[in-house]
C-alpha cells in the first residue's frame, strides 16, 4: 500500500498544498475563460436577437406595404372597370343617337321632297305655260 499511497499522495504535505493551489488557480483561470466565452456568446446571442427583431419589423413593414399596394391595385382595377363600363354605355348611347339621327335625316329628306313637290304643284301652271 505504501507504493500506491506514495504514487497518489505527494511525498510531503507542502508539495500537495502547492499542487492543490496550482489546480485551484488553473480552475479559476478556466472558469474566467469560460465566463468570458459565455459573455461573448451572450453578447452574440443578444446581437442576433436584435437582428431577428429588426428583420421581423422590416418583414412586417414590407407585408404592410405589399398589402397597401395590392389594395391600391384593386382600387385602380375597379376604377378601370367603371371607366370601361361608362365608356361602353356612352358608346352605346352614341350609337342609338346616331341611329335616331339617321332616321330623322331620312324623314327630313322625305318631308323636304314632299315640300318641294307641294311647292312645285302650287305654282300656277297655266301662267308658266301661257308665257
């Protein structure tokens, strides 16, 4: 047992104490290094979270802008449809008026022909022939 104990335990207590102190210092250095690494990772995570929040806000703004653009497009399309319907109604009204005008012009020609015939028949035929 002495050989095992001597292998496990340092020969004198002061060297054991020094070894423990050295291990403690190494652990403190490792802990400080780990704390620094954790701090860096925490800062990086916070920065990434801020970036995610920024992207989320930008996405929400882009979605709102897209929704607004779609609404304006629908309104413009509705206005275009109304304008087309109005144009078609006016065009049909003009066709009807043109047709009515054509009919009235035909009637006017008939009436003008009748009037011309009546005027010529009202002239004294005998006077014209006598002269």
